[in-house]
C-alpha cells in the first residue's frame, strides 16, 4: 500500500514519529511536508494529500495537525476524498468500515500521544464493510456531484 502523508507545524513532530510505524506496517509513504515546526497553512498540506488520493496516486492519506479538524475539512473539499478525524481506535476503524474513509486526520494536540500509533494501526487494519454501508457511501458521492436530493 502507498499513502500520502503530511502535517502542519502542530503535527510535524508526530508525523515524524509515525514514519517508523508505517515502515513496520509495510506501508510505503510519500511525505508531502511540512518539514519543520515553523508555522505553515494547513490547507496547503491537506490539499496535497487529498489530491494524491483523489487522482489515485496514493491509496489513502494520513494527515496530522493540531486537532485533525482543519485538515479534514480542507481535504474533504477535494472530490473523491472522504477524510475522517479519529481520536480513538474505534473511530478510526468505523470510519474505514462504515464510511469507506480514505484519509485519516489526527489531532496531535488533542489526542494522547500514546494513542496515536494505536489509531493508525486500527485504521490500516480495517477495510470497508460494503453491504448496507455501500449505499450510504454512494449517497455521499451523489451529494459531492450535486445530484443529492
């Protein structure tokens, strides 16, 4: 699996700590920045990851910022992206299983650091369940395309 990885300044240190875990899990990643804890604009990095996922250049994305929320909001503006903020293993797993989320956003300032590797492991261990959830995800795509009622 190949993913796109990025953070803003608030998530930089945690992004760097996650790289060995990704390697351990056998996940190839492209680090799209940021490159330090110097202040940057998170939408720029969320967009880079989201576009890689939307264009099929990465199977999934992983974003780290202060709360995860800003990155998820920005990433979700790119058609084809379903970014989810996860703060527990369960929210990560359910985002994959029920929502077919393809971008994980984590808050480095709002999530206990010891939990973040567990969240990432849960995310990459989970798969979309399909079934009744497929119709719901299709409705999301309809909304995105302007076809929703």
